[in-house]
């Protein structure tokens, strides 16, 4: 093997997928490969794909085809596809995408070094271990900024929502060892990470499979003893948020008062069709309780419109709920009928035009809610994590506690003194710029 062989990696999809990419990069570096961020220089390209919904599949296929062009215009010798799309569509990739030289399923990330070796030797390769064999531990070469890191506390999901393919691609919920998580977190803190983002498909379930009890509150208390400034939480299943967990979030100053709680809908019938609990009344009560017990709380949720059989009345109920509870951050998605899911086979599928119209209505409603929230922050002074300098705006930019990485808004600010990326500063908010804010550093 050449020690100078360069590997390029593109990570698509969610943050959990990004952590898998970081694990693969670490194994490749340990094996002596070099890693490049310039795909035109790469001799081997790896695309870690998402295959969750139709839009993600289209993005993955487009990225594969675009990257394959470097076989003609660059030095690319081989193309490897990993992740959820590979797990879900192995046969289709092998049959219909001859540009791909190797495929790895979600249980086979540990085989990435062997796959690269196979491709360099001119062989076609496929590695598909049982999805529950995916390694939960190991070193990572992080792809996030130096000051921010993810801590994936579990793999898979056991919620079995009717519209979701994740359990078939990732397997049942598997918590990571408590002490191993703390050891990894200590290493991240010692490396200079200031914002730790705790992630899993459902962090509220952490520990139930491994220890027979919920261990998230205990884990969070231990994480808050480490040298982080912020501990951020993604994602909390609504009916699994306990009094103990709420107390920990409220009491620990390092836990940012920002919770991502995917609700998906509020109609009781639609939720049962999704195999999810709750209804409008219980969700309203939950959010009211959280806001009462956690001062300054900012909420994010995700919603699905256009599930088969969703009536105009049920959609109106969702809109009324949003106007009533005024969730600060909302991502809304059109239902995607994914083969292999129960919801894809339901009768009364809704046409694309109706789904799109409903999504746009929710987005318009939320635009007003977000504007009102941002205007309410004028003249406040916020702690902002600086992420760099914006040449176009000629201002520094960063995020407040109310803004998670890559999904929320930006705080632009001026400062008489230089500010480094990863530094926390106090910013007085002077203006609202749609989804973003602008202000002046103080102090």
C-alpha cells in the first residue's frame, strides 16, 4: 500500500452519519492513508450516504455520479459507497451504478480499510455484516469545528414509527457503555471542545436496553462536570421526558435551554397511524410544563404533513396548535412513502401538490412565529459562540444557545477587538434579519 494514497470523504445526511464518517477516517489514517478535503486530489472517494427519504436518496445518487466524474478529470481510482443508501439498495447500486467499486452496509464501517485495499487492487468489493454488528466505540477524526463535537450515545431505534425505515437500516436501539461515553467526553473536553452535542435517534431511551433504567439524567450530570461551556441535546422523544430529566436540564447551567423534541403531528388519529403516542392536549401540556420549569427555553420540533388520510380538519388542527404554542424552531417535511414502511402501503395517499401546499402553509406560519421571537430578543445581551468572520457582511458570526449547528439562524456582530473562532463573547442584539440576528459585542 502506498503511504501517499489520498482518501476523500463526503458525509451526507444526519449528524449520526457524520460520526460514522469520523470513525472511518480514523481507521484510514491509522492504516497509513492520507485524507484530503479536495475531491479532485483523491485517489479513493468515499461517500457516506443517507437513505431516509426520497430527497436524501436523490442527493446521494447525484453526489455519487458527480464524484465518479473525477475518474476522468482527476486522479480518482475508486469510488466506495457506505451508509444507509448502501444498506438499503445494495443490489440496485451494484447493478445500476457501475461507477461504484465497493459498497459497505451500516454494520461494516470497521471494514473500510479492507474495502479501500480491495479497490486499490482493482477488485469490486461488498461488505455487509449484520447491522447490529456496527462498532459503537473507537477513535474519531472529527469533521466538526474544533470547538464543537457530537457525542453519539446510542445506535439504532426501537420506536418503530409507521413512516420510518431507520430500524431496518440501523437495527434496534443499542445504548453505548456509560463509562466509555464519559471517557470519550473527557477526551473531547481536553482537546478544547466547548460545545458538546449529545445525539441519538432518541436520547431519552438511553440506558434502558443496557442497564434496565434510564441513564440520561445521570450521564448529563457527569458530562456537566467536564470542561464544556455548552451541552446541547438532540433528540428527545416527547412521551419519554421524565420529571427527573426535566430537573437536570433546568438545574445544570451548562445544558443549553434548547430542546429538539420531534412531535411529527398533533392529531390523535394521525399519530396512532404513525404508531406514535400523544395528542394535541398532551403535547400542549408537555410544552407548557417544560417552559414553566425551564426559564428561557427554546424549542425545536419536526413535523410531517400529508400522511395518508390526513384530512383538512387534521391539518387545520396542526396549524392551530402551532399558532397556539408558538414553537420557536420548526422543520416541516412532506410525507415520503418509503418502501418497506407500513405508511407507504396505507390507503388514501395524498397527492404531491397537496402535500407541498400544506408544507408551505406551515412554513409561512412559522416564519411569523420566528420573526416575533427574533424581535422579542432585540436589546437582549446574549452569549454567542463565535464561528468566524463573514467577508460579505464584514462582521463576525456565531450562534446563541437558541441556535444549533447547521439547522438554525446566525448571530452577526461587530467587535472592536479581534475574536477567534470558538471564543464566547457577549453580544447586544440590535436588529433582526429574518432568521438571523445582528448586534454589537459588549464588555
